[in-house]
């Protein structure tokens, strides 16, 4: 077995591994600001407001009555000859950005494996994405199209950098170290995202006191997010190194062509590892439930429980900081009982949390905070150990490509949970029934996980089996 094919020969000795592992976890800290502060908290409302101003300006310019503030949904904006309500922009943008990622990420993964320039690619994606994030501060007035372009670029770079980042895990950690390293990185990411968001929320909530408008405070948050992402990326770039020789000698445009060829080979060979695909399918089911809960919890609190925005913002911070401890606990659980059993316990906790959400009383913010703490305990750890298990099942030398399938699969199936939530809510007229309906994703994931032979899947992929799985 060559050095390229043998994961044992690429991990390095213990001191070097520890140094790389410590540096690697900092990228979780660095990149978490994009999905948390930018995508979840600040950009959706800000970009919608800018688009609404554009819609009102277009309406007035065309001689019609200006849109009233309470009727912004009827104010249309136009793109590529299509008119749609300004209030729908964010939903359409998320869909478009996801489709673009689905097309781009597998090719980026194939190129990363082909060239083995993972460190350089990680830096290029991170710095370009952080620059696009900071440049969102230029979005003002009515230029919502600039915001769309910058977000799509930032989202591509974020997803591509995550694929390359995940691909380092099998190279810097032995099979027995991987669960702890992955859980520590995920926990560290939530802590970093929470601290960054906390600073930005202080700036946002006190904007009057420091002489800023609300819009200026949001744009300052975009700049801080970009600087945070770029600055902390320097830590992993200073620690990570190349572990494998390039799989090809192409350069320039031929790298892209060779990347497509590599991707085709991987797609054909993936059928030789049905157990790896079985775990991936199981993961995609329960992670859809996880992402849906995270995305609709604010709507549930606002529309069903009648909680104000201050409570919802506080809830986001609770989830971020509790998720740090949850990630650490999942690492301890994996060390004692194995990653598979710990994930199964985590899925049971998810079921309990969703059932409890059904009984939270309207206006009871302490109950909602308790729910947020329950979500935080399992939010990061479930995904962290899933990342670790999947890294054990990847054929050596194909890390980035398989992790691109992992990321693409997650994005491609992320529509089902919101569809169930919205459909049940519409059919029953109750978000309580809608939120508890998401239990199905965790029940199915738990049952399927029972039948995934993790130890055999790792062995059949050509990797050594850790003591605890």
C-alpha cells in the first residue's frame, strides 16, 4: 500500500498530529460566523429591506402609488425579466445559492483530491469568502442585486472551504482520535460563532448610543464577520500541511478537466461501498430534521408562542453557547460508548426536545429558553460525530470528493423538512403540530442507524477500525 493510499502513513507522529489538530479546529471557529451571523441573523432581514426600498422606488418611478410599509409583499422587484415580491427574495436566494453549491462542490472536491493542494485551496476559498462577506457592507439604498451576487459568492466559498477542511480530518487524526477531534472542532465553532454574534448584537442593539443607524450597524457586522473569518483562518493555514502526493500533474485549466474526470471515477466507484452510502443516506434523513428545527425555531417562537425579537435573539445566543458544551459531551460519550451509540442517544434526545416543544406555553420565555438549551446540547454533537464516522468510511485518497457528496447530499435534501413543517402547519392550522411532526426524521434516522454496520463499513472502505465505534 502506497503512502497515498495508507491513512496510517499520512497521520504523522503524535506531536505533529496534536499541533495540526489544534490548528484545524480553529477553522470551525473562523467559518462559523458566516452561517450564524450573516446567513441566519443579519442578512435575511437587511437584504429584504433593501429589496423593498428598490421595489418602492420602482413603483414610484412607474407612476403608481408607492408601496405602503404594511403592503411590502405586494411590491415587486425584477430580475432576469421575472417579477416577484421583495419579501420572497431571501427564500429564492437560498434556493439558488444551494443549487449553485450542488453544482460546484463535487468538482472542487475532485480538484482538491487530484492536486492535493488542500491547504492552498482552503486559504483561497476562505479569503475570497471573507472578502465577499465584508463587501456586503457596500449593499445600501436599492442595490439588492449586489447583495445577491456577494452572498452567492460567499456561500460557494464557504461550502467549498468546508469540503476541503473536512477532508483534512482523516489525515491529521488516527481512527481512535477522530471522534474527539471532530467533536472538539464543532464545539469550538459554536463557541466562536456565539462570541462573534454576541459582539455584533451588542453593536446592533446599542447603535443609537454610538451614533450609528440600524443599517450602519448591520453593515459594520458584515465587516466584522469578514475580518473574523479571514483573521482566524490564518491559524489553521499556519499549522496544516500536505500529507499526500498529488494524484495528477495537471495545471491551469487542465486541473478542472481532470477534476471532472476524477469525479466521474468516484461516482462509479462509490457503488462499491454500499455501506458508506447507507450511512450517508441515514445521516441525510436526520440532519434534515436538525437543520429544519434550527431554521424554523424562530418562526415557532414568534408566530406560535408570541415571543418578541429580544427573546428570539437571546435564544440564538443560548443555543450557540450551550452547543459548545454539547459538542464536548458528545466527544466524551463517543470515547466511552462509541460514536454510533452516542449518535443514537442524541437522536432520542432530539425526539424528547420536539415533544417538549409541543407543550411550551405561549408567552413563556423561560420554557422557550429551556427548549433552546435542549437543542444546544444535541445540535453540534450529532453532526460532529456523524462527520467523524463518515471520515472513517471514505476510501483513502478520496476524502474531499466524498465529503463533497456529504455536503451536497445535505443541501440537496434540506427541502424536505421545511416542506413537512409548512405542509402540516397549513393542513392543521397549528405550528405545534408542525413542530412535533419533525419527530419522524429522528425516529427514522434512529431506526436506520441500528441497521448500519459501522464497523464493517469502515473495514470494507479500506480503513483501520477504531477501538470504539
